[in-house]
């Protein structure tokens, strides 16, 4: 009996719900939703008119495309850079801004404007990086900057890791210091407003050690104070320590300890609010990395345009089946070809400053080798690579080339 009553009650509930859904309830009936009015220039649809079923351009958030338009109108890319860090961003003997980071700025200018020299290199301090991105005073900051979750949330949009690093310590060779514990009570020179300063505090606190920080806003002041003996230790990214040590009068008098206390993924960043510009900068970086994988160099770009590899042709703008999204990004098909011609592929940029014959100093690539060579440098491919792989797999299976 109970089961029958439960069945009847359940049936009544279901019927009641269906009646309400169909408008039979006593509550107010929601007003029908009006079709969205569309005001899209060039579509023939005026404000207040109902959109037709015809395909519409993908709508973009406010701000999309503004940076590219400003860059083209102004005729240059404004980059916030270092001008005193050997190898990464510095002034050469001809008074020209050069360096690993600055070459990425030039690559973007070559891709967007067709001219790698169409840049305005604005010198900024470490403390300036966040504010300059937040205010949009620069288009790009390629200034040996660590990508952190907090900075990503507060400063701007980080693009793609161009250099894997870690924080270390520089000491005098005759100091007898070989471990973190040996630095207990030491004076340490460090750049303020950096992850370096925070990592220093954290690592010493975790180890139960004390130190006295000697801080400076300018990187050059940090190492000037260290050379003058105002501190026992200097700390920063190991690549920076190597750069500074190479510039000392007697480099062998100083040691970079075999200690790494942090992960420092160095990444160019752009201001928030323009997804197109973020994608443009990322695409240029991906293009330079993939160019090294493919064997495309600054010297063989034209020759490689005739490559049988669809991925190569897509990267260089001559593949019809799929490309790198050039049209969507407002770039010409040869934009990446122009960037590679101007500065070379990722490996060429690295070797220019840090290779065996580098103009700055020698620094083993280590983690900055391509992923195919045991490193972490890896970039997104264009769709053409997938299509080429798919064609290979299909033809291979058909021909019996792939066996279980």
C-alpha cells in the first residue's frame, strides 16, 4: 500500500513540474528574450536590427587590436629594456642597444613593421617593470624578468619563457665560502624590487640563517658595491652573475657557487587588455624557436621556403593549407620570415651572445637547449604540422609502413 501511495505521489510531482515548465503554473511567465541587436561595421546591419543567420566576424574584447594599430601609426615598438647587463641588454661600443632580450624586441618589430630597427629602447629599472606594464607606457618588456603567478596577476600578460634560469651567489674565490651555511651573518648585495630579494630572504629564513641586505635599485650599483667590498656576497640569476663576472677586471678572482635556490623562468611581458598583441609577441617567439628545430636560419630563409616540409612552409608564410594565424593577428604571411632574417632563430640569438664565440661571454645552454636536445625550450606548432603528421600516418598505414 505504501509503495502504491509513493508511486502516485511521485507521478503527481512529475506532472506538476511538467505543467509549470509548459507555462501552466500560477507564477509569472518569463518574457521572451529579444534577439540581440548587432552593430557590426561593414555587415549592413544597423543598430536595432535583428542579426541574420549569415556568418559574422568573431567578436573581440575591448582593446583588441589597439596596440598593433598604435605601433603601426607610431612606426616603432616601444620596449622597456636593460642597458647595463652584458649579454642580455646593454650598449655596445657603437652606442647601440644590443643583447639577447633586445633581439626579441627587434624580432617583433621585424614581424610587425618589416624593420628590426624600428624600436624605441626605453631603459627601465627592475622596480619600473611592473608599473610600466600596468600603465601601458611600453608595448613590451623583454628585460630579464621572472614570470611569477603574482606578477602575472598584477603586472601584465607574460608571453613565453625565453630563458630558464635560477638564483645563485657570487663570492670572492679566496673567501672560503662554499655553502649557504657559510654565508650565515654575511652582507649580501641585491637588487630591490625583484624576486631575487624575496628568494634571498626566504632561503636564509628557511635555513635558520641571518644576513644583512645591502640593496640598490640599479643592477650596476649592486655589483659596484660588491667590487668595492661593501658586501661579502652578490646574488641574482646565475646568468646575470655570469655576465657581471665576465666584465670584472679579474674574473677568476670570483666564483659563482654551485647553489641554486629558485626557479627563474625569464619571460617578456606585455600590458593587459589587448589579446591580439599578446598573441603576436608569443607567435614571434614560437616562430624563432621552431625555426631552430627546422634548421631555418637567418641565412637560408629564402631557400627554406621551397622546403617539402609543410611546417616549414607554414612558418615562412608560403603554405596554403594552414598557417600561423597571420591574417587573424594582422600580420603579413612573411612576418616570421622577416623576423628570422633579421635576428636569426632562437639558437642563433643565444649563440650570438653566449655561445663559444659569443660577443658577451660563454654560457652553456643547459636547460635552454631545445626539447629535442634535452632542454626545456619548446614552442607551439602551426596547424600545418598536425596536417603533415596526419598525412604521413594515413599514407604510412595504407602502405603498411606502420606495423604493430
